[in-house]
C-alpha cells in the first residue's frame, strides 16, 4: 500500500496553470468564428505592452519566431557579429544563425548564470552589431553595465526575455530594458499560450516593420513590400494569453514564495549552492536552479536519478553550453572557451518551483533532498 502511494507521487518540473478563465475565453473565440489573428491578438498585445511598460508589443507564433523577427527588424545580416551567452536554450543562438550572422559567445557570471559584462568588452570587433542578452531562469542580466557598453560602442542591446516575464531590474521590467525584447509563451514558461511569442519595443518604426514581417511582408491587403513570413499568433492563443496575463502577479508571488521556502531549507546542505538574487532585481523564478559543489559526495546526475525514483522530476538547463552542441562544434567553435558555462552545465540542477506546487509537495521535495545528503552531513 505504502509502496503504491510512493510510486503514484509525481511532481513535475513544470505545469501550466489553466483555469475557467482560459477555457471561457477560448470557447468565446471558437464560437466567434474568427480563429486567425484578429481582435483577441490586438487586445493581448495592448495588455502585454501595458504590463511590461512599453509602447508596442507584437504577438507571434512562438519565442523562436520572436527572436528571429526581432533580429530581422533591426537588419542583422550576413557578416555581422552578435554577442551572446553560450549558457542558454539553443534558440537564442540559432536566431543569430538564421540571419547568416555569427554568434560570438561570452562567458557567464557563475553567480547569476547570465552573461558577464566585464568579458563583453573583449569580444567587441568592428563587425559587432548587437548584444543579445538572456535573462536566464528569470534573473535579469546586468543591464546597467551592458547598456553603458552598448551605448559606448553604438551597439543594439536586445533581450531574450523568454524566461523572465515579470522580472524587474532596478524597478524596470525586463522587456523594457533594451532596444527590443523577445518573449516565449511555451507551456513551461511563467505564462503560456500553448505555443506563442511576443516582441516588445518602444521603437515605432521597428514595431511597424515587425507587424509587416510577421504577416507575409504585407503593407495593406495583398501588397507585399518585403520578404515576410507567416509568424502570426492565433485568436485561440491570444485568448489563453489574456487570461494568463490576468494571473501573472499571482503566479509570480507563488514562485517567489516557493523559491524562498526551497532556499531556506536547502541552504542547510553544505554541498549545494542555492540560487542567488541581486538586491536590485525582481527574480521571476522561471527555474529554481541549484549547483552541486565539487566536493559533494553525491554527484548531480545521481541526485537527479534518485529524485526521479522518488517521484520528483528535475531538469538540467542546460547539459551542454551552445558551443558544445554538435551543430556549433561543426561550425568550428573552439571547445575550450567559456569555462564558467561549461562548469555550470556539469553541475546545475533545476528543481520544481512552479505555482501548482502544494505545501505538501514543497515539504516532500526538501525532505527528500535533505534525506539524500543526511548521512554525509554531521
Ligand atoms: C532562453 C530561451 N530563448 C528562446 C526560447 C524559444 O522559445 P519557443 O520555445 O517559444 O520558441 C526559449 C524557450 O523555449 C528559451 O528558454
């Protein structure tokens, strides 16, 4: 009996929280007969722009499209270099390759896992056009220093905010900190639309270009002025997004409380590093990521496997830095660059922090991890 109970327990690493509001709005769309981009998308864009604190938000099919169009709208092209982090989801760097441009990888700061501004300077060449930062796990990148570098060298400062809806840096929301930002609404993200993406900017001409590019390059019906794409969001996606945006503060507060609980309990274990948060940021806690120290008697992969057997799903974000991915290896990237990113990829472990966790789940997670280490702690 007890064994059955243990086997039946499963705490996922991520879980979208969908309620009656999403269902009702989707049904409204289905009954309306208008399924492709229309008034719901417009409303979602307006509400998202207001939430982030920017003039324009342009909805697209997913976060990868958002990154791709953002770079296209700024004219990033073959021969250009874009500085970015290798410790991210592959889509960040791939969006640079889509333009025929070259991702230039700069190592991370091991405290926040974000690009280290001190190393950005060394990577700037006459071909550098932009810095594409990632607010990894929901912790904003060091935007003050990065903005100074971008201004001094006349570079664009672009944000991959796919993991950081609602995060703030010195009181300003991510998505409003650079020239433009790309968001994702994939189901694991802080708010979801199933699949979906958004670009935010205060630049009117860029917003106009983005609207044209996402819709077959049309400026007016069947008047195609540039090579465009079908990157449109559907009304169904936007309906889910509107309902989710209405709950984002509730979700963020739950993530914050869960992260605090995890840190309070897990910091007692001397073999793991709990995540840190700079005092001047609001962390969106998309992921709660611990690092297993070198002197730990239990290795990261063993911990992950044992927790899985106990019904706790964990994840590794990311097991390889981008320059170690076969694609990038084949492009000739040296494998010994960015040692901090390599170190992080070998030692990080994401633990569930999402808003659907119950108090019982949280207690079970910390007790299970503490129990694992128990015989190794005095
Ligand atoms: C940092 C980062 N960039 C880009 C993306 C791509 O977003 P999508 O999956 O919506 O295409 C994701 C998430 O999947 C991400 O985590």
